[in-house]
């Protein structure tokens, strides 16, 4: 056997090996072909299908609660009843809610007048600051 025929037979053997894959290579190729697509488990399918349903139900619930609140809530100000005429008082040195309530409505209960002044101005129990303008309920 000459060197040329030895090289040619060796090349023929390599190409024939490449042309015929072994069983392990063929099995791994089939496994790769099967797993190339996305395969979901049962839990994954439930999540993939159920998540949009859950989100749409939550959105519908929020929308229904919003529209029910808008439709069934009484109007804050109605055209049938006039709004109260509020007066303003500037806080001077030595003033407290008690003295302001006494000056604004001397015949009314001071605690109720103080509570109303607190609600009108959003004081939330804090003392008024010097120079602050407070809304006070109208005198009746």
C-alpha cells in the first residue's frame, strides 16, 4: 500500500464515520429536537392561562368598586341647598381654639364649635399658628 492509497483510505474512513452518526449522537440529536420548543408543566400552563384571567377579574372588580362609589355616593354640594357662608379669623397672639370658638359663637357649645373649626381647617388637633387664617362656621 502506497502512501497515497493509505491517505485516501483514511479520508474515506473519516467521511464515512461522519456520514453515519453513532447511536448516542443520534439519540442526543433527537432529544435536542424535542426540547427545542417550549414545553410547560401543568403548573406552568395553569399560570400561563390563569394569570391573565386573575388580572382581568381584579381590574373588573376595581372598576366596579370605583363606579359604584361614584354612582351611589351623595353629592358633596347640591344645587338645592346653598353652601354655608364661611368667615375667616386671623389668629392673634394669645388666641387658642377655645377663645376663637368663644368669640365666634358665644351661645353655642365651645367643644362643638372647636371641632367644627378643626374640621374646616384640617388642624387635626394641632394648635393654630400665629397669623394663620382660619375658617370659622357661620353664626346663627
